[in-house]
C-alpha cells in the first residue's frame, strides 16, 4: 500500500513566522500536488511538481519536490492569518488510476 | 466559468435511512470523483466516473454507490446509513480521468443521528 505521510499534523504559529511542512513516502511518484482547504470549503490546488529537485514559488509559498521524487516540502515565509487552513499533498503513482492523499497538516496562523 | 457545485450543503439523517447527494462539475469536465473526508481518516476516495462509467473505486462497502449522467452531472447514494457515515462528502471534477488535477466543490456535510 502506498502511503503519503504529512508532518506535522497540527501547527499553530504567530503571524510573521516561517514554517515548513512535509509530505513523505517510500514510493516514487511521477508528480505531486499540494492543495489548501479552508474551513467549510473544498481543497484548492496550489501547485503541481513534476521533476525531481523542482522548486516552485507562489508568492510567499515555496514548494520543493525531492530529488528522488519520494517527498516534498512546503515552506511559508512570514505567515499570515489568511494562510490558515488544511494543507494536503496528493501524489500520482503513475498507474493512471487515482491520486494518493496524505492526511494533511492543519495550520493556524494567529494574529 | 462556474465552479463545482454540490447540493445540498448540509444534511441530517437518522440511522437506516438513505441519502442522495448531487454534484455538477465544471463545464467541459467529464470526470467526477467522490471523496469522504473525516478528521481521523482524512480524504478517502470513493469512486470516479468518466463518460457515465465508473472507472475507479475505493474501498467502501456496496452501500455507497454513484452514477453519472450524460451531461456529466453525478449523484452519490448511501443506503442504510450508519453513524460512521457522518462526514464531509466532496465531489471533484477534472478534465480527464485518473490522477488529474481535482477541482473540488464545497462539499455536503452529512450528519447521521
């Protein structure tokens, strides 16, 4: 069974702090997606990473795909209350069937 | 372009009843997937429909079923509801089947009493 482990499970920080959340697996993936889910809403895609070692930036968010395509990280610089939400990673195992989902990291940014 | 819509947004049922949830995908999207989300289990894949055919299925009992219509709209049915079926049910549409980018609706919050 392919699993995606996300850590930490919960994170509560003050506005302006930096943070990194992780998405790890023992399996190799052809691509990996990060989503953010706000309370009362469905997840929304933030980014898709495809190439090992790839780094993508989205304003204050930096996403990295591991060289071996088994893990990924999301770094947020100077977090703001609007970053609060559940961050989910989802991976494509390459068998063209379905995405594999992590349990998510619940982030709370306090003003 | 309008996003994915789900109805109803909230639903309260009692054990043993059945429920039908509806999902309208983004225009042009032919794939619709259903997920169950709970705090302990996270996002769990129920099934995917593409061109009115079920293409993938998760590990849920037969009480959970779905269908897709010719206009790509989809319904999910849960029969003989159990307390453990209380969850947020999310529908997602995508352009193609399989592990494509998922565009989610806001979900239906089902509470089983």
